[in-house]
C-alpha cells in the first residue's frame, strides 16, 4: 500500500541526456556499489522510453553515475525526490525490465574467499539468457562494427605520408589482410609507417607491389598472448527474499517461491523417519564407544544370553542310564 501511494505521488525527475551526474553523489566502499554491464550501446535520449516516468527517471540518473557509486535505496532517497519505498519498487521494476541485477562477485586475486555485493546496471535492455551468460563471464559484446577497418584506413592514408605510395581502394582491400596481421602481432601504426616509407626507391614504379613486398618481408614475429584472466565468480540474489541462486533459477530477478511456485523437498533431504531415530542413535553410540568397552558390552550380552547345556549335563537314557543308576 505504501508503495502504491508513493508511486502515485506527483513528483517527477527529468534527467536530460546531456546532463552529467552530480559530482556530490556518494561513493560506496571500495569494491562495492554500481557496476556497469559490458557491451552497452551508446547513450541516446530514448534508452528508457519503454519505462514508466518514475522508473525512466531513476534509470537515467543511475546510468550517469560512475562505477562504484552508492545506489542503495537510502542513498538515492537523499538525492532523488522519491521515498525509500518508491525507490525500492522502481529498482525492482528496473530489474524485471532487464536493466538491473543484484548479486555477489568473487574478488579475483584477493588470495581468500572474499565476496562483495554488486549491483549490475545495463543501459541496454537485457533478457534472462543474456544475464545468465553475463554471470558465467561469457556475455557477447555488442559494439558497433566500424565501416572501415584500422588496416584499411592506414593504407588509404599512406599517400599523405609518402605520395609515391598512393593506393587505390582495390589495392587497400587487397593489402588489408597483411596490415591486419601486423596489428595482430603487436605492431603499431608508427612502426608500420616506418617499415613502408623508409628508404623508398626513386622512382616507385608500382606502389601496391612495393607495399606488398615490404609487408611480407618485414613481417614481425608472432607475439605470445598473455594468459586470459579467469572470469569472476558471481551469484545473483532474489530481489524479494535475498536468496542466492543461479541465474537460470531467478527469471526476472525473483526465485520460485517469491513468484508463487510450489517447490518439493527431495526425498534425499527429508531425513530419518521418527520411528528409526532411536535405533540409529544406538548404532552411532555403539560405533563411537572405545574398543575395550565394546568387548565388555559383548561379554555382558553373551552372559545374559542362556547357553546350551553340555553333553555331561544332558539326562542319561537307555543302557547308559541303567549302568549309572545305583542298585538298592
């Protein structure tokens, strides 16, 4: 009820796209606070047009905050014209819309099992599958691909440095793979220009053939790729009860019980029946008793059990009985 009353409050926050974040916004403790998701599209004025006015205003404000900013409900309520209940509802709505996820992340290189609380924010709207991939550390980046590669641009501008090496568009497209190989091996643009333009013959009869020859004969050796850092361990939490779980079990940021789903307890986790508890405890105590005590218990149990009579104790019958019976 409080959420609905505060949600209907006629207070709106308009954050134009060109307005930067306020420099007075508090920052969280080192290692905590907001974390921007990877592969976001460039910021536009229509990033949150699909959201209600309040959620759009809160999302636009959070989007302009730097990583590490404190975006807790209490901190946002001190700055934005909304109460804590309204802000908590707005953040939950942003989570359902695919812009926000809460969870924990393992700090790599800390030398201990240290987990910190994270709030991941994405300007670009994401579905549950994308957030699941992001949790595993293999979310695909979504960067716009340039129309011309870096290698093509360098070849096209080569004539400005050395007019004798002016190349046509066809020559640039044919030589582009060679320059790309140079970049893949760690060469810089300055190194490439020196290799192509130093000591040019006079005159240059065929610019494309000369550039191809120098790119081939002066190719640097392949560099050893640095080890790929391991992906951070992340665990998401339910927005309502805070129960941790895998991303696949938290569609929309909520667990099954909070969504109203019935969960059954596995048979393996139901424990021992009530009538078998005493027997089980007796077995445990017997197994934990010292060896001398167990042997004493075994002797006592054997003494308490009546033994079978020996042959001498059996009553005599037949001829043997007549011989043993004394005559009067």
